[in-house]
């Protein structure tokens, strides 16, 4: 039986610049348009990625809700009305809030498939989240996990049957990382010079920026032209800027804000650093490795499943500035080793984390759900 053109709706809390949001953008734009009609929806404002999708001609539906002020069941009701209006065959939710409200709203609507993606390991699971996740496991046709450790957490903590859990690692497009500028041109455009470290991510506790800043004074005596480019925005921006001033790092640290020219920034770097405290499978890490950068990262979540320490990067314990500084200094002193690690990093991504493979596996998942429903369509 040949499947009809299935309507897929991706739901998130919002669509700002971020790893999960970039991944959804790739899904919306990358599904086979002859077999799938993809669009996105968000509980709050659409954000920059939502605007990019709209400008590219894809439907984005924004409910404009304030999750902190709107009553719980009012959010569920609004999402349910949206589902009844749009009549998707597949609802695919991402991150906790969308997974919660989307799965509740879809109950009893007879959708062809309800899919929820979990992006992070359960380092600090809150009790109410554990309860909801366990209850809603039975309201999901499939729970997608992005790394083996996330898979283990979902099976153990949420009690999702193995038959409903899929391991589908994130993927990136290597072609999307190509830029015409060489290293010197990229540095001139960005105003960067010296030995340049870079980190891309939300300025939140999870990303561990504070420990990277603590590591810099140890490094500056040995690397006098050291510079750090911090790409991203978030609630800790002011605190991190204050920390940089207190540590006397103001001239060596550049807060570059939210950027959409990350491939250009990668071209200008000598070394990528990921000091996270917990992760699922970070897209920024895959992109940096795909750009051919050597990496010094913390041994957390999916990071240690991608990086083979001493081969395609270096791994250190999280929240240990001294160990992070030692790893950075080790790579600084050995340019040939950095080059070889960067080559192996790109090879790792090309062989194991292809966006094309991710998208085809996702399409197969949707078609499998359709077939399990007997080739039926939504009953909304």
C-alpha cells in the first residue's frame, strides 16, 4: 500500500536559535516534499528560526502563550484546538514542555502517530517531570532519543517499553558548514586574532561557560595571544560578563551574541571547547567537528559517545577548570596533533552523523507508524 502525502507538524515551546530548534528546521526543510508536508508550531513566539521557516515558505503556527502565566489546562486546550484545525497525520514534539502539552492535547484525537523527542540526559530530573514523562510514555507511539545515554534514561526513568523507543542520533549537513573565506579572511571579517578558542551555546548553567572562564587565567601565562569567542545568548549573559571582568579577562573574551554565521566563526577558530555539565548529543559539537576543528570537551552524555579521547578530541571531567586548561594547553603546544584531530573529527561526523541519514530514518519512522495504523489517516 502506497502512503499518501503525510502531514507532519513539529511542536516546540518556541523557535529561537538553538540546537533542538536548528534540528527541527532541518527536519521541516529536509523531509521529502513528495511524501511529506511539513510545518511547525510553537507555544510561544516563533523566534528567529520560526521567522526563517516562514520566509522560506513553510507554515509556522504561533500560539503566543506565556507558559509561566497561562493556566496549565488552557495551554493543553489551545494546542488541542490547533491540532483539530490543522489535522496533522504525525505530531512530533521536541523538548519537555512541547512533549508535555503536545502529547496531552493529542489524547483521543486518533492521530496516525505521536512522536516525542528527548534531547538531554536526565542529570537533574524534577519529580513532577518524571511523573508526567512516565504517564505520557503510554500516550506516545514513539519516543525518539538522540544518544545511547538518553535512550537508557528514557527506558529506566520514564519506563517506556523498548518497542516504543528509537535511538536516532542527530545529524548535520557538512555542505552547510562550507564558507568561501579562508582562515585569515574569516578572522579579518570577525575581528579575531591570536590563538582563538570558541564555544557555541546558550548562556545557561548547563553549558558550563563559567568553568571555561575560570580556566583562562591559568592559560594566559602560556598563551599570551589567547582569545575566546563566546557565541550565544541567555540568562547568564550578565553574570558571565561580570565574571570575565573580575578575572581580568575583558580583553581576551569576546561575547559575540546570537549568530547565524557560525560556519564562518568555525573557520576562524584554532580550537573548539565544550565545557558542558550535561548534554544529550549537542548539534554545535557535531558542527564544530564537521568543520574540521579539534575539540576539548567534558565527558558528559552523548559527548563521550562522539569523541574518542586522544583520537578525535580530548575529554575532561565536567566542572574542573584545571583539567580543561591542561587539555587546551596540551593541544596548543602541538599544532600537528590539532590538525590530525580535526581531520579525524570531520571523518567521524561524515561517517556517523549525516543529516541525510537522519532524515531518511525519520521518514521511515513516520511511514512505519502510518503502516501500523493500517494505512489510515487522522480521525480528527
